[in-house]
């Protein structure tokens, strides 16, 4: 028996957890794998376990579910946990047809249609009302930030561009983000903005409210799991990626924006270093980092054959890093954004840049995403993003990328007092590792984009041999 199956489905019994699962199981087996945020694509779902069922409205009109999906080959493990808001209706209105999970034919909800309630503005309003009221609702805990104010009556607008989470904008004033695949612990997308707010850093939107679930662990304390965050909505703000592509299309210079982004990134890094503990990467830690990067290179090359000719030269980047560590070089590590690129940056109409989405790479374990890293990791991510923007435009404009990369580093140096270009070995190692990750992603999901990271890896390999 799996761990999840052996554990009682806490809080589910009040709403007839087993009966509800009987109703939804055949529908969810079809619907869940089709969602973009479902992590187990390519493997069949063999069963579900309900961790919790919480009615947000009476008579099962709106249910909050924490649902574990079991898939081979790890069927004996706990399974991935997903957060769902499920509504039911006798007749689903035409505008909610894309939200349909399916028609229920058995169990206590037979004859009704289940649907993803986050796509229903009427039901999304219920969620906002819950976020207005701190306190407990079954296993759910709702919290308000120090300066949090949640007005009544804001009109919801679900966002359609979904990835690892789902978002609803309320009255163009607030935005709620719900994490679909949830992991025990505090999500960095709540933890880091709260820490930055305490430091008075206004480069990141401050959480207005959030909610979580709490699981006693049999000791003096327990463990919380972040489920969603409510933040200010930056109305009229321009996405950094779209802004960069617009400048490329018009053949306009982007260095002033890149310079400002460098300053913003440095300000956030400095505030994070003040707010949260920093550590020093020892020789052993740095050598382990280099070994992990080397392993990723060799593993990826087996899956992306185009990478094979560059492996020896790219490996030398990681060998150079390990060599510096052996010579006694150390680096300060701190909490960083973890997945920084142009799409995680918003420019307000005033010209001020903000950084968003501190969740990190959702495919990685939460504990790994909360580990400290040298700031070079975020810097390398932005350098790769400028290269991506330039490569995605025709004709390719390598000078545009070079000038943006230089301007970003200059802006970073002006705000931090340290120029990342003066530490080329670690910066190159992180950039190489990022491009290797990109090559595997593109080979699996967007083969037409594979030439973008491959061009960077060819350049990095050449730099290592000259």
C-alpha cells in the first residue's frame, strides 16, 4: 500500500471524501494530464488520494481539493499533490465550456457537471472574499500581510496564460496566484517577497494576503504548505520579454533598459543578503557544484546528440571552477531569484522595473529552490535571456545581445559595487550550465528553438579553447 493510501485523507470525510473521489476519479484521469501545469505527462494516472476537501460554498457548489495523483514507476510513493478548485453545475453555461472537467455519472454529485472554478469569475470572487478574512477554514489558513488591504467587489478576470500556476486578476488592482502542484514548505514566491518587504525593497510587489495548509508532524511543530499568494497587480506594466522583442522589431536600442534592469537586480540581491542568512561556498561545496554541472552536461549530451562535439570544451568550464576552489577561492552565497529572465521582469509606466515570480524552476524540488547560490546564477540567467531575445528575431542581431549584456552588468556594478565580469570563471560556469538546461528543454519541447542554446554553447566552447 502506498504511503498516501495508508495515511487517512484528513479533512475529506466531512464532505464524503471517498464518495467524492468515486464521482471525480474517471473524469480527472482524462482531464488532469491535459493541463499544462500537470507534472507527470507521458505516464498514466493509476489512482488518486484526497489529502483534503474543503467546501468554500455550501452544498458542494465550490470545493477546494488537495489531490494526489499516483503514476508509475513510483506508485508506492506519496504521489504529486495538486490544488484544484472544483465547481459543479446542473447546466454549464457556454462561456465555461473550456473549463469543463466532465459530466458526473455516479456518486453524490451524479447528474452535475464538474468544472475548473478558477475560470468562473463568480467563483473566483469567493476566493477573494476568503482572502479578505484572516483565519482558518478547515485545513486552510488565510493570512494578511502587514499592509495588506483587500477591497470588496473587485471584478475577477482569469488569466489564460498558465504554466505551473493559475492566476486571477481582480479589478486590475490585485492578482492571485494559485500554485497547482504543491510541495510541503513555504514557497519562495511568498517567502522572498515578504523578506524583501521587511527590508523596504520596493522592487518586488509585496504580498497582500496568502493562504496555506498546515499539517501537524507529530513533533512540537508542524509543516505549512503555501497554496496561493495575493499581490498588487501592476496595471499597464510591460513584460520585459515583449518589450525587448518590440525594440528588436523596431531596431531600437535596449541598453538603457538593460542597464536599469541590472541596477534593479543588484538592489534585490543586496536586500535579500540583508534580509536572509548568507553562507560561504567552501571548497567541497564548490567542487560539488562543478561536479553536478559536469554530470548534467554529460547526461544531456546523451539525450541531445548535437551537444556531443562540444562536451570536452564545455567540461573545461566546470574544471576551471573546481580548480579555483582547490586553490582556496571561496564565494558568498545567498538567496536569489533562481529563474531570472526577461519574462520575470515588468516595467511600470513610470519606467520603474519590478521583479516577479520568485517560485524558481517548478520542476526542481522545493528544498533545492530554497538553497543559497552566488548572485552569478541570476546574472547568468539574464545574460542568457538577452541572447534568447536576439536569437528569436530575424535577422539575428548579435551586437544587440552583446550591448544589452554589457549594459546589464554595468548597471549591476553601479548598484552593487561589484562587476560580475570581474569573476568570469563562475559566471561562465553558470551560463554554460543554464544553456545546457535550455538545450535539453528545447530538444524535448520546442525542437525548432534548439539552435538558440546550441549557438550559445558553441560560443562558450570556443571561448574555452582560445
